[in-house]
C-alpha cells in the first residue's frame, strides 16, 4: 500500500551519534570552503577566524556517550510560550495540562521562546493612527527581497532527522539512542504520519499527484494557461493519473496530452496558493478539531525530542535575518508530502515554497545542481544534514558540510551563526 513508510520517508535509516568522536569531519573544507569565498558586507560577516573553526570547538556539547539531557519535561513548559491546553482528547494521548481555557483557540502553536535573534528584535514603528501623518509624504516601503543572483550564501538543509524528528520515531532509533519511551515515540510518529497523509490527501491533491511527483512546485508551470481557478471544480474535471504517469511528468521528459498537462499544472498552482495562504496559519487550514489535535501533537513531540525543532527554527531564523542569505530544503520525501510535513512542523515561514526541492526521483546531487544553477556559481553553499548522501554530494561539489547527529549539533550551529563563523 502506498501509505507504507517507504512512500515519503528517507529511504535509508540514518544513524545519530551523540559523542564527539562520532562527528569526524565537522565542516568539510573544500576548494570552495567559506574561508576562501567572497565575504559579505563587513558589517554583516567576519571570516578571519573561520579557517580554524570546526564543530570540535564545541567539545563540551559531546561529553556524554548517551545523550539523555532533560532539556524539557512536561512539567516545566512555560505556560506563556505554548498555547493553553485544549479540550480535544486523542484516545491514546491524554491532555498534558489541565484546566482548558477558552482562549486556547485564539492562536496557533508557538514554540518555547529562544534568545533574541540579532537584528530581528529591533522596534518597528507602529502603524495605528499614522495615516494622517503620512498624507503628503512618501510612504516607507519594505525593501524587496534580493534577487537570486544577489544571494551570497545558500544554506541547503535536509529535512528528516536534521530539522525535524520523524522517521527515527517510527523506526525506534531515536528512543533507543536518546533513552526515550519507545512506545510513546512510535505512537507520536504514527500520529504525525496520519496527519501528514490526511493533509496531503484532503488539501494538497496527493491522490491525484502521487504518480506525478515533481522536483519543484513550478516544474509544470509552463503548461498552465493562467485560467482563473476560483470557481474551477477539480473533482469533476476528468483528471486521472494515467498508467505510467511517473515517466510522463518528471521534469522535461515526455509529456501527456495538452489538456491533461494543463489540469496537472492547475493542481500544482492550487497547491502553491494553499501553501502561501496558510503557511503561517496551519490551524486555519486544518480546521477544528484537527487543529486542536495538531497543537497537542506539536507540544508532545517537542517534549519528547527536547525541543529539537525549536532549536532548528532558531538557526533557520538567524539565516533568514541576513539580507543576502537564504534557506533551501532538499529532501527525499515526495514533494506533496514534503509540503505537508513543512506545514505541520511549522516551517512555512522558514522555507518559501520556491525553495523546496524533492529528490525522490532524481537524487540529491541533481537537486544540488539545480540550486547552484539558480543562485549562481559566485554564491557559497553550505549543506546541513545527517545522511551520507548529502555529505557525499557536498564533498563532491566542494561545499562545506555541517553534520547534525544530535540536538547539541543544532545548538553549535546557532552559535556559529551568531558568532558570524558561517
């Protein structure tokens, strides 16, 4: 059945090592390593110390052979940091905190607070009541994002077991390595798997698009005639994935009929619209009671994984705060389930949909090549991941590689970013 784990998970089991000895290379330094690159504006970056920098500098993080640090328990989550308890009761997951509050439905999931990100906490002038003051004056317009050709540094991220913990929950490797409750970990993994597929099927056309997987959301955009889709009925347009569709719609290969390809392009355009509309309002996309279930699942997963995702989000935010840096995601998950994962794990603000690539059919080397063609040869590329494939490709392309084997690796990454080593 296509809803087996192999459909959209990383195909090989990934090995996480919590000891310093297990992190052999730290940052791979090739001919195009960061120390020899064209630097940023001096006000933003200082690379003079970079050549001697590596993850080994953070040996205190790896002083234990068994990573089982109690970063967080269900009893010490800040009530102000996470939405109040919810009335929804999953049959296998009792609500963590008592006394539900009616205010619990007013906001989506918010992770526990992290230290302020440099440059992100500066005050922004209030807009309320300012219209009269602006009359006759030129309005201040937010600066446009840099063009792809202006990007100086591209951080290429893996997804599973790097930014999020998912596959290892289902296989039991996370619980065995980090001393967690195995049955709880598997239960949460299956719960998240169900939510990923439900969202992909019900909102993102995965039933239609499963056999027509694309590397990038815009790969079939050339077949879109721009028709208004506001009243378009996707359920009755006669679209069906034909036999052998996988070979018909993988990039620039042989295409199906013009009418069929246009309907395919319509679906990908609608997926893009849904992603952009709801990437910061996943609860609104899910609706009730799925929204309450999702909030509870997010809380419980953060407890189990010692705020792994929160730490990853801090590093992503630091990169996004820089004017000429960008985060790109390359995952071996199929594109539609990957988008579902990104939304459900609250990563929509970190990754514009144009920066998400699926390597399911083409492999990561092909995706890395596409990314480097898009942003140009002058940019410096840093690869962040836990698997052998992305590390091998990074070394082949002389891209620095940052290994994520455990949560302290993400802490060290955030520190390196804050210190402008990366």
